[in-house]
């Protein structure tokens, strides 16, 4: 494969670009059918899906793989639950800030160079974490890790938007989301196994190796943003790309929709290690297995969303399911000291998350694909901003009660955003 030849869209519109100034609103015309399209052939399409899954999974692995070792790290660094959870928070801050910086840079210089630099940054952060003598130094390295990991995470959404629009984009996003359900499914399992053998330090060595693998595979990736579609002008003005996106009501509604649901997910993943291990007595491996099983429901929800002809209706249904399931979950956390009551109400909550992730990702990126890098950066920032706030909040006081309250608040925000999405006239197939 010639890694220097950019992917081009298989639509007639690619020859109809503006002669000067900013690129046209999109070089991908709205498809008239849902028939699959395979730029550069089916084999490369299969490679691209797998590659994007790895990129998206990397963001999950950065946080989820070391979740089973959080209680161990609390004792290693001699700190409280809320302090060790700040490792999740600083990682999310890094992911958010990194996307804001790298998004416009990828619109200007291309996707591949930005990815390679970001993976190198992550490797440095992972190695630094291993040798951290104190929790505060560890938190600083986690920030560096997050900045580095952000490159792969946001490009997993950006590259499909470079190539597709409308329903094909939805299918690609849902397919990546469904397959990527195995990332949070496998990450805690792997982390639980590794945590019991090579401890938390070994997990970060594995993550560094994952980044090296992504660098190697990236040489087979064909640049998805041709030079003709890259942003021009002085580097000092690159953040101006954010202005039109921030003023776009449809885009920002779906950013908030995805972000609030992702905030609920982070509240769950940051509280679950302590609830399952310290309250219900699970081992690291048993905890990882249950987290893996639960994550499969996210994948199922992501694919189920495609059954809706009008995609935003899936968010409306998902918002109500999430709200009701969260209410039952909160009752279980406050009044029922039983793991199975806790687990049973988690599953519909997690399933509805998958539905909303597909809707939020697809409709936001479909709306903002002219500047896909910047759009993906804002979309990622929304999620990790929520996550950075809720991760330490669930560790305040009785973790079951604080988790229940955070669950209810995030579910209510998600339902409100799904209602806002429903009021919008635009959906995937608008002209």
C-alpha cells in the first residue's frame, strides 16, 4: 500500500471544489442509498475499520485497563480514594486539552503526522508514570499520557468524517462503536489479570507497547485528508475553526448529548472498582470479567441505534431508558446492599449509553465534517469535561450514595439533551 496517497471519496462531488479560499462545505455528497461504499477496495475498508477500532480502543485502554489496580495504587501511594481517582481526571483533562490542540493541527497538516507525534508523547508519559515516586508526579505524567492518547481517540471519529457523510457515516460510526465495545470489555479483564501478576506498573508498560504498535500500523494508513482540503492561512488563526462550530446549534446539542452520556459512563467506571472490590469483595480478575460483560451491552446499544430510520429518535428512547434505569440503580445503591440488584439495573443503563454514543457521534460529526478535526476535538472535549468533573465526585463520602447522585444528575442532563435533539429539524438525511 502506498501510505502517502490520500483516500478520496468515491462520489462525483470530489471534482467540484471551490477554486479558492476555504474548502467546500464537504467533498462527500449526501448518499442517495444506503449501499455500502468501499473507497480503495473492500480489503482496505476492512483494514481501515480495524485501524480505527484500535485508535478508538486506545482511549478506552488508557483509562480502563488500570481500573482494577486503583485500590492497589491507593495503598502504594498512601492516598485517599478521591486522590487516586484524580489519575482518571488528569488523564481526561489531557485527552480534552490534547484534542483541542491537535484537532486544528490535523486539519492543517493532515491526520497521520499528528497521530505519530501524539503516540510518541503518550509513550513518554507512560514510561514516566511507571517511575513516579509520588502520587502528584504520577498525576502530572497522566496529564501527558492523556494529551498523547487524544490523537488516536479523536482521529477515530475524524477519519470517517473525511470520507463519508449521511447514513454511510452512521454505519461506519456504529460499526466502530460496536466493535469497540470489546475494548472496554477486554481492558479491565486484561488489567485484572496483569494487576495480579505484574501490578499497576506493568499495565503502563503494556500501554506503551500498544502505542508502539499503533505507530507501526499507521504506516499502512492512507492519509484521509488531501492537501487540497487542508486549512490554509497563518498558524496563529487555527483556533478560528472553532467559532462556527460553537455557534452551530445542531452540532453543539449533539456534543452535549454525547458528553453527558459519557460523563455517566465515567462515573460508573471510576466508582465500580471500589464498589465491586472493596464493598462486594471481588478480586481484580473477577471485577474485570464483570466490567467486560457489562461493556458488551454498550456495543449492542450502539448497533441497535441504527434500527431507527430517524437517528435522533434513538437518542430520545435511549434517554428515557437511561433515566429510568438510573433511578432504579440509585434506589439499589442507597437502600439495597446486594450486588445483583446493583448489576441488574446497570445493564439497561449501559445499553442506552451505546445508543446515545452512536447518535451523538454521528450527528455531531455529520454536521461538522467540513472541519472534521476541530469538530472531533470539541466532541471529545465535551465528554472528557464531564468525565473530569464526575470522576472525583463519586469518591466523596459513601461511594454508593455519591455515585447514585451523580448517576441521576448525568442521566437527567442526557435526557434533556435528547429532547433538544428531537426538536431539531435536521437529521442525517437532510438536504
